[in-house]
C-alpha cells in the first residue's frame, strides 16, 4: 500500500545562503523601519517661518507680569505725591513763620497812592483796594485760618473720639441712642448749623472754632465707633474680659490705643476742611471781624476788584487755601496707606 508524500509548505531559508540584493526599483517594505533621512538645508528664498523652525535661534527673555509694572508705576506715583505734598506743606510753614519777620512792612498800613497795583518786585502779590501789601495779608490770613482749622479739628476729634468710643464700648441701647443722635445732627447741613451757632455770638475766632468743631465731630464719632466694634471681637480683648478686666480698663488699655491712629488721621484731614468752613463763614460776613486778615475776609473784600478786572486780590488768597489743602490731603493719603496694610498690599499689586 502506497501513499503520496505531503507537499512541503515552504522551505526554510538557509542562514548560510546569501540573500540577493534588492533592486532599486523594488517597492519599500512598509514593515521595515524607516531610516533617518537628512533634511535639506533651507534655501535663502525659503519662508522665514520655515527657517525659524529648522534652525534654533536665541529668543528674547519673556517680559515680567503686567501687574508688576503697574505696581511699580503706582509706587513711583505715590512717592512723587508724597514728596510734592511735603514740599508744599514745608513751603507754607516757612511762609507763615519767616515772611512777617523778614518783610519789614505793616500788613495794616494803608497807601492809597499804591492801591490795586499788579504784582511787582516791590509787592510780589500786588496790593489791595487800599494799598496794603497782599503778600503780608495772605500770610497773616493763612496764620489765622490755620489757627482756626487746627483748634477746630482738635476739638472735633476729641469730642468725636469720646462719643464714638463710648457708644462702641458700651453697646446695646447706649450705642443705638448715641447713633440716632448722630444721625439727627448729620441730617442738618453743616454750613446752616454753623451759621446758626456763629450768629449767637459776637464775631471772633473762638465762636468760629466752636461752630466748626460742633458740626464736624460726627464723622470722627462714626469712624471711632466702627473701629471699636472691630476691636471688641479680637482675641486679646476676649482674653482681657475673661481675666476679669473691667470695661473701663478694657476701653483704656486695649480699645483706645487701637483707635488713636484712625482718630489722628481724621484730625489731619479735618484741618483743611475747617479752613474752608472758616473761609466760607468769613466770606458771608459771619465769621471773623472784617479788620482781621483771614483768607475768607480777603476774598470777600476782593469781589469788587475782580469785577473791575483786577485778578490778583482774589487769586492769591484762593491759592493760599488750595495749596495747603492739597498738601495735607496728599500726606494724609500716604498715612492712610501706611496704617492700613490691606490697602497698601492692594496698591502694590
């Protein structure tokens, strides 16, 4: 019995047998690994983008965050404002202190032959309608206005601090009653209430001080009360109360020192505000006597000259009000940023 042998499927290649070389026209094997081919050099006429992708070039460092640039600009602006305000305030103080002794002129001396002269080397600010030197009049008026402003600001700050600290420390019905009184007084316009107070006395410095102080302690009371309410929730105040400290001791030792920076800032900001109110009362003829050189009286006396075309009797007293106001406002703004760390950190961003 015979059978055909099975046909072999494929012959195994002999490893010793040499393989035939592949012809150039043979198709590439897709399974074979691709060899790294050298890239052609970019021609001069190639696009700039293609040359940049093939050839590594040095890149400029990336600019810093935008908020750093803005923060540096704000810091430089704040420093410039602080220096300018300090220079203006120093110049004002030097004028008040040094001009009267150095300029040997009487600010009340009348010279009708030299009335309404424009600014000149002899009279840098010109003369008024009766020939008095306007520079000396402005300096003396600034001294009087500063005296009224500082005295009124200190008085209003003391009254407002006492009222606000009492309301915040005691709380309850005392706090509610005090704040209702504050709201009631605040509903009356300051200028009208000031006119009512000044009208009950003879013209003078102290009635004006009392009028300004009694109408401007309300904002200080609100600020101090809010600060006291914030301090009452601090851990060291709770520890002092738990240790048996009385309300008076807590208020004097822990609450009052915490509100003094805010109260002092309110007093500084109130000085130019009080100067403006004194000038307004004197301009209306209800403040200082007419023979007293105050900035409000000088502007009131110069109304007729301004209508006649003489601008200097009105301009320079007005500048003596505006310049100290801007200087104090700039210094107070820097002070506020310093005692308020949160605001300072926000401005530095």
